C-alpha cells in the first residue's frame, strides 16, 4: 500500500513487534500427558500500526505505559527491527537496511530521550558530546568549522558556548535536556523522534524545553514524532495525535478535533482522567466521579484479547467487539477511529 | 455544657502543628539548610497539599515530621506537635509507636515500599502485629478488611500473592491498605500517583479522597502536580528553595496566586496556554541549596523584583489562612 500523499516523510505499514520472553530452551519445555512440549511466549508490543507523517507536523503518540509507543519510536529509528510490517522514509524502505546502508538516514533522523541523566555520557565534556556526531557524519568539514557549529547550536538551545568544557553532572536537568536537543540538532536532521522529552522535568523547566523544541521546529523546518503520556503537553505541542492502546492505534486525528470531540471510548476515558488545575477543587465531593471511568486494568500484551483489544474495559462493547478487530475508519470530522460502536453509530 | 465546650475546643485545636522546622545537612563544603522556617497546621480530617518543584524541600518536610531524616541530615530546630507530644524531641521508641500507627506514610514507588519476598498478607500482618498484640487470625481479618476498603478485587487471593504478581495500580492500593491498617489519624502521601498512568492515577486519587472522608483521616499530599493538588486538597502550601512561599485555600491560591513563583508555575502549565502559543516560562532554574541568593531566594528569576528583594528576605506572616512571602504580592486581597 502506497501513501496517498506524495509529500509523506515517513510511512509505517502494518507494523508489528514482538519480544520473545520464553527464556532459554529448558524454560520453554514442559511435560504434560506423557508428551514433551515446547511453549514460546511473546510480548506483542506493536500489533499492526500504520501511520503517515507529513513534513512539518508534530505528530504526538500518546498512551499509557506499556501501550507500545516507545517501541514504535525505536522501530522507526532502527534501534529495533520490526517482526512484520514496513517503515518507509521518503518512500524508501528502511527497516531492513544494513548498518552501512542505513547511515545516510541516521543523519536525517535523530532521537531525543526521556532521561537526560542517562542519555549523556558522564565522562565526556559537553563540547565532545556535541562534536562526535558532526565528526562522524561530516568528516569533510574542517575541525574549526565543526567547533563553530557546536558553538552555534549551543547558543540556539540556550546553553552558553563557553560551558562546552563542562561535564553533564555540572548541569541541571533542564540544561542537560537542552544539551541532548543540541546533540540531535548537530547533524541538521529533518525528522526527530522525541521520546518523553519533558517527562523528567519540573513544570517551569518543561515550559522552557517545549518552547525550545517548538522554536527549533520553526527555524529548521523539523518534523517531530513526539511520544508522551501527558495529554496536556500533546494538546499544546502537537498538530496531530495518535492514541495508542495495547499496541494499536485507536484514534488518530488533528489535536483540535480529538481534544474537542474524542470519539473512541478509550480516548474519552483518558481525557476525562487528567486532573486539571481549577477543574477539580476542594468542593470536589467524594461522590463526584470522573464522568468516564474504566473498568479494570490494561490486559497483558502476552495474551491479547480477541477482537478489539479494548473490549474488556469498554462500556459499549457488544459481541462484534470480542469477535472482530475494528479497522481505523475515517469519520465525518476527518478523524480516524478504530471502534465498532463508532462505526455502527452507537456512540 | 463545659464538657461540650471542651470537646469543641479539642476539635478546633489542630491535629498536627509544625513550627519553624529547620533541617540541616552538613556537607563537606559547609552545612546547608534543606528547609527553613516551615510552619503549618493540619486539622482533623483536613486535606493539605504541599507543592513545589524537585529540590524545594517537600519530601524533606514530610520526613522531618516523623523524624525519619536520612543521615547526615538532622532536625536543627523547630517543633512538631502531635497528640500532646513534640515529635522533634521524642525518643526513638515512642516515635516508633506513632510512625505507621497514628501517622502513616505512602511513598511514590510501590515496588520500593513493598518487600518483594513476602506475600501481601505476611507484610500486612507484620505491620499490624508490630503495633498491636493480636493473633495471626485477627491480623489476617483486619488485613482483608483493609484490602476491601481500598477496593482490591478478590482480596482473599491477594493475601497469598507477592508484590510482583500485582500491577502498579494494585500495588499502590496495597500500600494504601497498609497505611490504613492501624486506623491512622494522618496519612502523609509523598507523590503517591507520580509513577502511575493517568487513568489509574484518577482512581487512586478518588480512593484517597473517599478514605479521608469516610475515616476522617488527615492527609498531607506532597506532589509537583498542580492538577493533582487541585483535585484532592482543601489547602495548599507552595514551597520554593526550602521555604514556604505561599499558603491558602486551594481554590484561592490557584485562582489568585499572591507569589510570583506560584503565578509562574500556574502559567507554565500547557493547559493554561492556547494550543500552538508559546508557553509562559520562568527563566533560569531553582538555586541549589548551597547557592541560595541573598534576600528573597526567588528574586533572580522574578520579573517583579526590585532593589529590596535582593537585600531583605520577605517573611511569611504567621497569622491568617492566606499569606505569601513576597515584598510585592500580586492581586493583594481587598
């Protein structure tokens, strides 16, 4: 299946990723009814994700922990290889490429990680950390020009260029995340996967980093895949949002549409669960319940529920929901929703 | 009549009263105060929130109440009055009778709080039997009762399970059940929902709110999340660099913040800005405890700072429900 929009930067088609958790051969063997059997178990982290990302957008991938959002990001970057399905970048398939063939894409695609304490090498000075990607990807450029570039990028992310001789531990969390962003910007990428880039930061610092990411996008024409669990960040930062549940996309649309009129029961529950400043108050009585409450908890991704993965927790589930997987269908408002109840206009 | 008035007076008296608490950590580079001049009161059944960013001293305050500070930190001054005792000077043995009994704590990460090699039932009765002389059977019955109070499905089977067999939300429910075991008067919850997903967080907050009401338990909720405090608490204290900078009824503080720091925190929330607009930001970051600036500790980041702010430290008035430690408070009360 080819993407409909020729401008599409990144295309995912029916992406699956399973992780084998059955352990060693001896752990897999079991003896029952006089027969030796071998059982293998896998965690189904992504179960058929298809997505088109167009240049200049900030597509947010949201969902609760374990829904597969980080796995999608890592699979796109080639840090994981998909079990099934394809990743195309500018209409060229990249998921099966070998190291050397993949190199040009590493320059175009960069990643920012959640924890700036873990993602910077503590034994390298900031300047060295920033020089490394430039030395690797632009060996033709002179050393002086590279140092000049480091100074420019540091300036752009709001870290004084003179601090290049310092080491990561000498910086605060917010400054470290600026340095991680600077490292991603060093190779002039087109596309950035930002995996929870502000989740480890305090509110006042979070605002600084979000503004920086936004500014970088405007000045450099970046495209983001922004992975987060924080819906208020999505509403602010994203242009489109994809809501994931147990490795599938359940709703995909512009942030404005999805936030103003969520269709999928899971999206509705997720949106009503965020405690917002000023919405609740001390008058909040015990009888006040969030208008939509989910039954139970997320099922294990080792044994996926049949049909719609959400049916066990859904108030609108009927027989068809346990039998058939709902496809993503475009609704009148242009939002894509994977839900039988929405398709049958029951909700 | 006299008894009635005496009863009324007792009910009015705060359950917990913290006065001028100071915690000092001696470091190689010299001693630093992690918190200074922290004073507040908690009434019976009241829900109080302590908010602030990391390093503001919220958790140190919580630990200081129960004198649970990790070495080398120590209580350098102040008092914590609870049930006729000063917890700051009480000996270890008497303190142990209060901790986990009359005042319970809930921590952020349930996996760190629960013992991984004991079943849920075993750790619950261990905690009960440490405080009360009761039989195993009685302990089991109380444990079951509390697990049902926190709405754990099939509570009976959970007693025989180990922490790793439960999900994060279930584990936090077990931790809350353990905190409830001895019918405490106060629960101190340190970021109880930070490690949980939003839908689970909503359930746990709802549960805490219900338990506080049903059992008239006082709650001290420590969090960095203004949305969470606003959903659960009646009053809040805002902390910055080891001091309380603002206090008041939750609604009032959020609607009309007096301190520029509180205002900045609220304005920095993405939901306060129109989608696509640039977020309001507070420049810089919180000073480390060794480098707290002279005068008001917020002045280098404050857009309203004047000459006096870098010279004199503004005091938080001891009186009144609403106060801010600022030379030029915003929205002054009419």
